């Protein structure tokens, strides 16, 4: 607290990222990073950029990256916006499309940053509860008097995917507001809403290179949607920071997006490891929500999640525990899918507990 703080600063409730402790080397299964290296082509492009071009500003319009994304998703470049991580894209979308005075609809259990952005822009959250089995119920999104809707698909931290027909139902029920679909994990097994973009001018799909493309370290995310929605985001971005994507990130992201074979290779590996991990965890008595992501959401009927989290940490394995005070998910752990070896270490450690 400082006497120089405005009431706004004092009122904020900032996001708390998963811990990144530096005291020793952990097996990190707590922040949904990829256990694999990024595309070798991305590494090469970034090394070249570092050695030759850092004295120059990056391209403020990120044309090469937008072209690569447009090609990859069969869209036009003016249907693509890029930002410094999808978190920045979300922040701009909330500021631009949801701060109009009415509440913003999103699930009661979802990415916890949405509440933080809502607080930052004085948007009232309208929380729509997931049902008993942690599913989004599309009918609950009818007749809302809201500034917009955010759907995370697959959802986090549950890992559950929503079929495309249900996304379409929600889009049809909310034609006069932006429906933002956060697809941070879509490459691990859910249906993307990108195919609906040319039909629904109110659809904004947000994705990231941080999870499936193993590039959390360079901070690149993007939004795909109608050119008018994209232009709105560009106006906001250019009123705040012309160069949120640096040269190294631009070069690496462009090469990574074009290397679709590598994306498929590492996603397939993660999916295979996930299926094995589900079996191993179930054999230890855990109950696992069906996951379409690179993590599983797990609970044990007669073990305390916090105790497991602490005991694993002591053994050098980090998983995400959100707090026992969290309604409905207080006894759950979110476990990122690592390599086969890392997951075997996890299973071995859990056995000794
Ligand atoms: C990880 C994550 C993000 C943020 O990703 P960055 O691109 O690294 O900022 C956004 N949404 C969800 C649901 C996520 O899990």
C-alpha cells in the first residue's frame, strides 16, 4: 500500500501464476508448459535474428506472422491479430469489447485471469455454473443481458471439451455481442471454432503458441475473427504499444506456425502420454475428468489434494493446487502432461504416498 496509489490500483486483485521456484530443479507439471523443445526451425530462425538484426525495431504490423497464421487457418491476413501472449490479446479484447457497462458471461470454473481482467476494466462477471459433471450447458447462455461471452474450449482447469455444435448454439443465441472462444489447448484434441469465423461476425477465437507449440518463453498469442473485430483490436494495440512482439519472437513464431508437422508430432506424443497417465492415475484410485488438453484434472476420493501437492513438492515434483477454499475444485490437482519419464516419476512418487 502506498499513499500514491489510486483507488483503482488498491482495488486490483492480480492474477497469481503457477509457481516457478528457483531453489532446486523440479519436474514441472504445474503450468501446462510443453516438455518438448520448440520446432528446430523456430530455434534456427530465432538464432539468426539474434545474431543479425536486434538493432532494428520489429515490424509493428507483424505481417510475416499474420500471413503464416492466415495460411495455416485458411483465413485472410486481416482476420488475424497477434499479441504478447494470448493473455495480452485477452486483455485487449476485454477492454475493447466487454467494458461497455453490462456484465460479462463466463463459467464459474474456468481460467482465473478472466476475473482479473474484469476487475481491471470494472466489468461485472456473470458467472454461469458448469453442471455437476463440469460441462458447459449451452442453454444456460440463452437470453443473457450481457456485454459478451467468454468460452474456454477445452476448458481449464477441467480439461473438458465442448463440441462445435454447442459453440454454434451459443454464437446463435448471442448475435449482438462478441463471443470469445479461448482455445489455448485446442490442439490437444478439441474441435476448433475457426471454421465458423466466416459465418459469425461476432466470433473471436483466441489461441497461443505457449502450450502446443512449446513456446511459452517468447510470449506470442493471437486472435482470429472478422476483419472489423480484428481492426478494433489493432486500434487498441496501436494506442498502447506499437511493438509488443519483439524480433526474436516474430521470427520464432512465424517459423513455428509454418512447421505443422512438428506441431502434430509433439501433440501426438503428449496425447499418447496423457492416455497412459490417465490409466496409471486411475490405477492409483484417482478420478480423472476426461481431458482434451495437455493436463489432467484429478481428485482422489480419500486423499487430501493439498497433502499430495505438498508431498510431491518435497519430492521435487510440482503440480498445481488451487487452494482448498476453492468451491467445487478444492480437492483437485491439475497435473500437466510431461514426458513419459516425468510421468513415470510422478506415478512412482504417488505410489510411495
Ligand atoms: C495458458 C493460457 C492462456 C495464456 O497463454 P499465453 O499465451 O501464454 O499468455 C490463456 N488462456 C488459457 C485458458 C490458458 O490456459
